[in-house]
C-alpha cells in the first residue's frame, strides 16, 4: 500500500477548493440564496437574445450598471456594509425593461463611437 498522495487535476482541485464555502454548496444544489437570480438571468438572456443582440448587450450592461450604482449609493449612505446581501434580480429586471425601449438608439450610438475616424 502506497502512502504517497495522489495528484488531482487542476480543475478538480479548483472545484474542490471553491465548494468549501457554504454558499457555493447551496448554489450547486439549487438551494442557495442567489439561485433565483441565476434562473432569472437565464430567462432574461433568452428573452432579450430572442429580441436581438442589441437588447441582450444593452440589457445586461444596464442591469450591472444599475446594480453597481445602487450598491455604491447604499455603501456611501451607510445603509449597507460589505457583508450586506443585495439582491440583483430587481436590477436585472430594470435593465431588461430599459433595453426594451432604448436598446436600438444606445447600440447605434455606441457603434458610431467605435466606427468614427479621428
């Protein structure tokens, strides 16, 4: 019987180390705090992707932008600290709703920035 430790592949070590936290185990089993946000992200991605690339990118970016601004304001006003769980679902929904109305003009504006010469 050998007493030498076996070497696991790098991916297995990474997954094994990242599942040590309680929140990660809940996410993997579908019973975590943020599982509903993950499900909502998938549904919004399917819907916005069905509408086109512009609504998908604008809605995703707007959701992250709105969530970041709201989180920063909560931290600045001392209504939350770094450990406070802030739900992301409302900001994803607001970004998707915003994308329904402004995706085409925003995508055209951003595209003009990328293609303008000097």
